[in-house]
């Protein structure tokens, strides 16, 4: 085995031993203080869930294109609260032309 591969293997082994030691220490602290463990798990759950739901809403509303053939032909209609059937017919006939 060449020297550079042995050095890489040794570094990997040292890093894995340190990671394993940190994981055992974290597990021991979680067992030692269950209130903190519950608080940490609930906080992570709420944070990840809220971020995922906000991204889903933004992705659906702003990032994806509209499912229409010609999105440039869409109109935004503003009304003062009374939108009647005759108004609808006027908009429909002018939009069709």
C-alpha cells in the first residue's frame, strides 16, 4: 500500500474514532437529561416542518410556472366588490377578441 493511501486511511480512522466518541457522548447526555432531549427533538421537528411547508408554499405559488398554455395572456381583474354577470360578459367578449 503506497504511503499516501496509508496516510489517508489513518486520517479517516482518527476522524471516525472522534466522530464515534462524540456520538457516544451525545447519546449519554440525551439519556442523562430527558427534558433537554424532548425539547431538542420538538424544536428540530417544528423547525424542519415549518421550513418544509413554507418552501412548498413558495415553490407552488412563486417558483413554478402557471399550468396554462399562454401565461402572458392572463389578466388581473380588480373589482370594487361588485362583479356582476354583465361585467363578466363584457370581459369575456373583449378577451376573446
